[in-house]
């Protein structure tokens, strides 16, 4: 088990290293020169050269990469070309917003998705399944920005249930923070909830037809117990994989959602920095997203071995 | 009435349908207290459906359309789920078929047995103790420790013991054993059934024993019921039915059961004459295996190796059948794979007509491959479902470039004739065919490049007895007409006796015995062979 996880951690480090190279190279290959855009409209060649020298853009690419790597490891991502604020500071102020939003959305989608999935299996061919399928269909097919706008119109403007925008830090006032985050989290969660519901349903249908479920019923167990301990537990393996793969989608979804609800989050930072070619910020943001992805996958793998005892042994042997 | 007090299970005129299709057409059955009754039938005969109906666990759209199922006088057919729950586990225990799939893979063994006890309302303080007691009773050593393990840490036989513990947990009056050992090796099967029998006797439990194996039914039950196409065609004391079958189907079944009759096919007749001195070297060998060894490195355990085959040597005479017999893990399939060139030996040689299969030249290896063709166990898995039969059979000819398109077409038709399939089969796909038909296609495919040696790896073990008999006859006939040599890998000694001229018995990677079939069967020299022979079900019939 320990060995298995250690191998996975090693693989993750290699992945992160390789992706840092890709991120760095990718930024250099993009058209447009940051020094030019930074110098403004009335730039002289001398001014541009001065800016290059200041940000080290005139040095060889590999030197720039080495510097970038060393500094990144120390948590120093340079300064924003646009505002001059240290990138680490920008991240520190925006990341929690997105993490809370994503965590909240994840919680909602998993809870809603699992319940709907189990309900759909349990009442196959009857109205609860149709209802669950309808929710999934809406979640998968309606774009989140449209849904977000509808939610604002209906729940905020017309009925004043939730605020349309604004953010309160979680540490400052949890209740008000959740209140502000609920609507964006719901909007963000719906697509993932739909995916979780579908996977749960499909995987539950297969599991509930398995031999061990029949044997469990032959023991005289109640349906509910069979459903949870025999059905759901074994279905979760598939669901966890899918959720892990979809979490990335949650991050990109957050970019849109944050823009609609005016949340000062990581997604908004990403969007703004890309539009203004703020290299240091984009680099840091993309690298962090990559690291996030890798960590999520690592967590998913670790979670597997908890759910599925066979993997524990496979890793140990 | 005193007679009624004896009656435990009484099924009258039971009809079961799946959707609009009726699969049980008026089944009548009666089981007395502490009686053992066997239900025998091939796949599709409705025996598993009957089990489902008795437990109120019919899959999918299955439902009882009419008739009655009475357990000690209480009507169960059409009962509410709550009633069924009070019956399942408490009054009827189920020992299911496949120990590999009937335990929850993500739940500890102890917890799975405990579940059965808790469903019966046992207090949690007493549960653990009782779980260990039940496991010990079922013959699982070191129960206290093993209760904390997961199913994948148990062997097939041990898992079946766990399932027996589950079934007997609450001391039911009736035990339904649905093919409880068909997935296990014969020696394990025998130990488990002996144990099950002693437990059932000790608790005076009645047993409904469902099996496809006539010999097993006769060994293990007092009365036998034969099911065919959703009906009971014959019922009575085991000996009477098998000694003097009345119904056409039962007659065929008895005739086909390999262990029952010492029926001698053509192969057997010649075997009897060629069986001479034990040390006679095989004349005119087409295949010679010389101290063949295969080791696998065990993943993650440096230096440790699994020896799948350990210095195996034997020879196969041209135009005859040699059976390699052994239980799972004996290395028989590894040997087959090396003969087919699918695995490279760690040491030792495989010679086809004096030529080493492991030659370096690609062209020569290819030539050798053509001469040795396989037929595999699973007729469902070994044929590409998206190909037509014609394409499946023609493919080897295409690969070896034997003839042109028109020639291949003619040859396919000819091959289908040889394996007794209608020519129209050529345009069909595997899923439209029955298991036996598929295996015929697999044989036609093996014959396509005109091989000298056909390796049959458990080629008939997935088939029903009657179909199995037909395929064995077909192979025998093909051998006589085409002169092909057969290397028959099997765990089934009855099949071996029916088809093989010579036998090689394998145990733990070694060839522990070989010789002419009759000699090995009548005067085995190794203790292991004797144990295997002893475990063959159907001894009750031979008497």
C-alpha cells in the first residue's frame, strides 16, 4: 500500500516537472510580445529593450526557465506585469475563493448525484427515474453561463432568495460566506451532478444484478442495506474515477461562474491575466492548475484503495 | 396427516415467465424433511429459474404466473417482500454457484457472514463469536484471523466454504445448493460436498441440490428430478432413474455421461489394443516435449519465481489423442501455450516433427505455427463477435496465404461440412449460434490451415453434457478421417477416458504420471492420480 502510493507520488512529481516545461515553452511560443504591450502605445525601441532587460526577457530561454523553476519552487512567481503586485499575493487572495466555491460545488454535486443515481436505479422505469434523468439532461445540456444568468434573474432579482454577486471570506463570516456562494456553487455543481448521477445509475444497475447482491438478498437482508452496503459501495469505484476526471472541468467551470457572479476568484484572475498577456501571472496560474490536477488524481488513487481492497493488495504484491 | 408433517417443500403446477416468455411450464416437486433431492438439467432447462422462484429472487422481469410454492404448508408464491425476507436465510439457505462472484469484493468475510446473522436479529455482542464458530464449522482454519480478510484473499474452495457458512448461519430447514461446486476442481469439490453433507446431516436440514452433472446427482442425493426445457421429465430414486431411464432426454443424458458408461469410441478401441508395457516409448511421435520448464517472476517480490511447469517431458504419437490432465494451477495450460508457441519456455524444448518451436527463423516459426492450431475453452470469448463465421474460418488461411479468395470460400464450405454445420452458417455471426455450434466453428477454424496437431485447451468444459458428447465424437471422427493428432488439455477425467489414447497427469507443474489411458485409469501408479480418480463423481452409477 505504502509502496503503491509512493510510486504514484513519484509519478506525480515527474508529471508536474514536465508540465512546468510545457507551460513555460507554451507561453514563449504564443504570438505577441509582453514587452511591447507593457510599453504602451507610444513605445520607443529603447523603452521596449529596457523593459526586456528589467524582466529578464532578453536572456536565453533556458536561463529564463531555470530561473522560473527555482523561483517557483520558492513560491516566488515574480510580479504581475500589469499591476506590479507579486503574483504570489494575487494567488493568495484569489485561490481560497475558488477553492471554497469548488469544494462547495463538489459536495453538492456528489450528494445530489449519488442520491438521484440511486433513486433512478431503485425506481427504474417509473417517474422518479424520469425525473432524475430530466435533471441530468438539463445539467449536461444547458450551458452554465445561461443557467447562471437565469438563476440570478429568478432567485436574486425576482425573489431575492440569494444575492446576485459579492463575496465574504469564509474565515470572516462562514454563514454569510456560504450564503453568497450557494448560488454560484449550485450553478457550477449541476453539470457534475448530472455526470455523477448518470454514472451512479449505470454502475448501480450493473452492481445490483451481480451475484453477490442476489446472495445478499438470499441472506434475508433488507433492501436498503443491500442497496448501500453491497450495491453503492461497489458502484462508488466507478463514480470516484469519474469525479476525479471531472474535477478539472469544475476548475474551468469556475472561470465562467466567477465572472457571472463577480467573485474575486482564481478563475477571474486567470481570465484577466490571459487577456492582458500578463506572463508571470498566467504561468503561475496554469502551473498551479496543473499541480491541482495531479494532486486530485493522486487523491483519487488513494481513495480507490480505501474503497476497493483488491487494489491495496495489488499495490503490496 | 402424518404424511404432510413430513413434507417440507411442495411445488405444484408452477409456471414462471420472463416477460411474455414462459420458461417453467407447470413444475411439480416435493421435498421431505431431511431429504436430499437433486435437480438435474442442462443450461436453459429452467433449474436456476426454479431456484429463483423458491427464494422469491427471480431476476429481471421474471415472475410466477401461476401455481404454488409451499414451505411447511405456508404459501410463498405471490407473497409480499416482507414475507420473503422472513423466509430467506431464516428458513431457506442458498449456496450459490460461483464462489468467485457471490461474495461482496469490498466487504470483509466476517462482516458478510455477520450480515446474515444480524438479518436474523442476533445481538451484536454475540455476532462475532458466532461468525467464527460458523467459519470453523464450515472447515475454514484460523477463522478468527481470516474473518478480517477480504474475498480475494481466499481460494475458490475456501470462498465456497464461506458461502456455506452464510447459508447455514441461521440454521434453515431447507438448503438450496445451486451448482455449488461446478467452478471447483474435482478433489476440492469432493471435500466440500462431503463436508456440506455432514453439516446437512448433523442439522437435519433438507437439501435441494441443483446440478448439471448426473454422476454428482446420483452420488449426493436420494432422489433425482430431471428437468428439460422448463418441465420435469422424470423423477424418482437416483439409482432407478439412472439405471433405467424412461424419458427420451434422460436416456440420452445417461448415455452421454462419460463416466457412467465405459462406452468405447473408435479411439478407445484402438487404445485398448495399443496399451502394452508401461515404459514403451511412443512410436512415431509428432510432438516431443523435453524437460519443459516455465518460470514467471512474481511482481514486486524480487527473486521469487513461480514455477508453472517444472521439467515436463512427454511425447505424442501421430494420429492419436493425448490428454494432459490436472487441476487448476497444475501447469497444463502453460504447457499448451508453449506448444502453441504463445509462451517461450524458460528451459527445455518443444519439438514438432523434430523441429524446435523456438527456432530463430521467422519463416520457420510461421510454418510451425500453421501446423499447430488451437481450440480454446470459451466458445463465447474466442470468436470475434463482429466477424461472420466465414471470415472467422477463412482468417487463418488468409494469414498463411494458403489459397486465393475463391479457394478459401470453397474450403470454408468444406470445413463447415466436416464439422457438421449447415453451409448457411457461413454468413452468420457468433452471437446467433449456440455454444456447441460456436465450438464447431472454433474447430473448423483450427482445421482451416490443415494442421497436423490440434491443441484443445478445455475445449468441451463449457458445454452441456449432450453437446460435449457430440463435440467429442466429432473430434474422434475428424481424427480418423484426417489423421490429425490431438493434444487435449482438460481437468475432466471422464472426458479423458472417453477420448484419449494416452494420458499425462500433471500436479504442481510436474508430470506425475503418464501412460496408456486404460492403464492409468485401472492401475494408477501415483497417489495423486489415485486421488483424482477417486474424486470423480458418478461412482454410484458405475456400480
